[in-house]
């Protein structure tokens, strides 16, 4: 053994002696206390510099925030900003109350409970507050089916399992079995083998966040303190939310300006030793573009990094497109390198709101999303998702929906939706003054204009009863085709309205903006994004306002003030 050590260390000894001599030369003439102080000081400087440069936000972003923070301290600037912020916020919040002006708010429970008849009457009054009629197919996304028989089935299923909770599988083995079967059916839909797995979640955001949480925990086990997400700039905001919640960073990769797909070369350059997951969308929410999943998966394989495919929006369309007669490249577990997929059962799966699925290629990934507290005085606490208690009724209704519709039903619905979306895209591309972003293959059609503010088109369509989604960077709008939009004549009516309004706008394309055009135009022009955040927070706070007017005695017919 001694001979082996001597053989190994022999060539290294001169190098070590040289390093030792150089260190001794540096310390020559220094007293021991000086050596200790200099060493400690240098260590502190290195640690501080590392922490300053490598945080969740880049140095550039932090510098920009600090600049605007100082600028806003100038009294004149602060007064102007406060005045404009108050004006904008007031306008946005007031828009929340326009549909229920004159109606009071209930601020405490009634002394005596309502009878069923009384309660149904009040519920009908609340229901009447909604002015947008999605049943006519004039709302983008939001309600994906609405078929009456399915609604009745959901209601019946919900009533059967209203009190169930999957947190207690011993008490509710029925829900445990249905959840496991929903996951297995979804894994099969996405061409996963027996090793694939997953969980039911309460929505696409939770599915995405759980995948990010799993990969964060896996990265931390590998010694990465602040893991990093690499994703297209068009990826769903839930990935930013995950980064914010879970002490991660996110690198947004630019897209090809023509195709709208993520720039895979830029994605490769962005990969670092801290990257814990690479993301692709199928399709992306803004313009309905499918990222090159196979190329992204190849990157993951090359660098041994997990790859997540966000199919929350297209989850129950893409798997059925080939059978519906539409060509589509493999994007799911057939693609080597894809390690997880999120898919919303409550969108094109037509299940009740509050159901989605996160799937993994192997159980070795899923275990990292689980939370376990083995030392709680209340017992060993373990939960598979973010929530503890969950609605077993939603899971049961999701299971019932999938069993009710079946593969043939999903293929038929996919055929209707893709056909309608492509009809709309073709019609929009033929209208002078506007264009469709990229080549949307699924259900979303993004609309832009180089000739006028596209939000003016959105505002004018809203006056005709159409409810579309506004987008930014670049300014655009989109329509997400659902089954109600597939009704006879709806697509043709939409195209005709867009054509007529666009022609009218082009007569005076530089007219003063108002409504959504003014709000989004203003929001995109503000370099200090914290101000936009403050406005948005004020708007969200307005959702919970019950002060104008207020009911004080819990009686819906009582006095208001």
C-alpha cells in the first residue's frame, strides 16, 4: 500500500511544494494575526460578491428596480405617479362593479337560515349579474363544453361524493381508486408505459408548480442551492409563480419572430450548471404555437436535465389530433427525454373546474413533489400535492366525465375544434390590416396588426358581445376555440365582425385609444414593471371589496349604505 501511495503522489509532490513555497512567500513578513484577518476578510468579500451577483433576480433586474425606486422618491415624480396610479386603479376597480350596481353585499351570516326556495331565488339573482352569454360561443376559452347532459352528470356525481376527501384514503377508498384511474388513463392517453405515474391536482398552475417543485428538490439533492428553470418567453406564468414560491430562478428564452416557436439554440446557450428543468409548450397560451418538443427533449438528454411539456391547454386535443385526421409530430412520452407532462382535465377534458393532472415518466421524479412531516405531534403527515384536503367530488366528476365522453367523444370534439380554429385563422389572414401569429396548429388563434392598435379591435368586438384575451409583448389578442364556438355560424359571424370592424378602424388608424387599448398601451409603455404590478394588485384587491354598498344585517333585502 505504501508503495502504491508513493507511486501516485510522486508526480504531485513537486507541484504541492511549489504552491506551498508561493504561499509562504506571500505571507513573508506578516504576523499570524494579519494572516488570520486577511484570510477572513478575503473570504467575506468572496462570499458577499457571490451572493450579490447570483441571486434569484439578475443583477440587471435588481439594478433597474433600485433605479426606479430612487427616482420615485423625488417629490414631484412621486406626486405625478400617485395621481396617475390612483386614476388608473379607480377606473379598473370600478369596472368590477358595473354589472351589479345597486346590489348590496352580504357581510355577515343571516340570523335565521334561508329556506331552499328562498336561497334558489337569491342564487338566480346572483346568476343574473353575469351579462356575457358564453353559451352563444362568444367567449374565448373559459367554458370549454357546457353540454347540458354532461352538466347534469357532473351535478349528480358531485352530489354522490360531496363529502369525500382523498386525504383520507382509508375512509374514502372509492376516491383513491378513481384518482389512480384518472392518472393512469391520462398516462395512457399520452403514450406512457407502466412506469409512468402522476397525481390529480386542482388546476394547471398547481400541476406546473408541482413539476417545478419536484425538479427543485431533485436539484437540491444534487447540491444546487438555487435551481434554474429554462423556458420560452411565451411559457405560462405559472412557471414564474413556481420560481417565486420555491426560491428558484427562471431564464426566459426568446422565440423565433416568424414561427413563434422557442429558439432552441438560445435555449442551449442558456443552460447552466444550475438548470434543473427545460420547458416546452404544447401549445403556448398566447398564440397557440407548439414548441419543438423533440429538439428540446434532445437538449435534456444531452445535458441530463429533465424536460417538462406544458400541455395544460392542449392536453386533451393534441393526443387525439392524429386520430381526428390532423398530422402532428410526437410530443409526449414517446419522445425520449420528456420526463413530465401537465394536462388540464378541466379544459378540453371537459371535467369540472379544479381538476388537472401532472404526469412523470418515472416514479423517481414524482416522489420529489410529495411532502412528508414525520415528526408532527398530530401523526405522520404526508400529502402528494400542495393542498392537504381536496375535493373528492371533483375527482369523481373528472373520472365520470372521462368515462362518459370516451375516446370517440374526444376525437370528435378535437375534430370540431381544430377545424373551427383553422377556419378562423384562414379567415383572419385574409383580412387587410391584421395577421395571425405563426402557424397555430391547435385551438388558439393569435391576432396582431402593424397598422393600428389591436386592442381597439378587441374593444370594438367587446361591444358586439365578443370576449377575447388581450396579450402583450407584442400587443395582440387571441381567441381560444371551445365547443360553444363550434356551433353553426359562430365562426363565420366572428370573422365577419372582425372584417367589418377592422375596415372601420383603418379609416382612422391613429384615432385616440380608449378602454382596453388605452390600459394595455399604457401598461406596456411603463418601464418600471413594479408600477404595473401595483396596479394589477389593486385590481385583484378589488375582487374582495364589499364596501360599496354594504349590507349590515345579513338580510339580502335589508338596508344598504
